[in-house]
C-alpha cells in the first residue's frame, strides 16, 4: 500500500517524540521525579531496557495499526488519521513540558 507522505511525517514525528519522552523520563526519574503512568512505572521497576523496549514496541505497533486504518471513520465523524495528528500534538506538548521540567532541575 501507498500512504500519504504527510502521514509518514506525522508517524515518524510521533515515534521520535516517543523516544524523546522515554529519554527525558529516565533523566527526570534520575533527578527524583516519579513516573505517573502506573504501567510505565512497573516497567521502569523491571529495568530500563524493559521500559524502553516495551514503550517503543507499544508505540510502534499502535502507529502501524493507526496508519493501516488511517482512512477509516469512527462513528462517521472522526477519521482515524486525525487521531494521529492529535497524538502528535499530545507528544509535542508532553516533550515541551518535560523540557521545562528538565530546565528547572538541571
């Protein structure tokens, strides 16, 4: 299948920001912060590799699912591709927040 190049850019943007999120999360935790996501906190307790690999695997599988279904409509009103844009916006917001926290603790 061929997908719109904007969809590719959004997908890569989400995945890269997920990587940044994992990296910043580990730095913040080393400075005394706590992971607020209970599932991710359990993964961190099991080890850094477990946390990073699982986070990136979940993100990757979720992105593949959303891209494959990008042209689908949910309830006839919301296109799945719009969810990708919302997720990207959420990650941009999260990374900006984490950078702000890092500036405060470093």
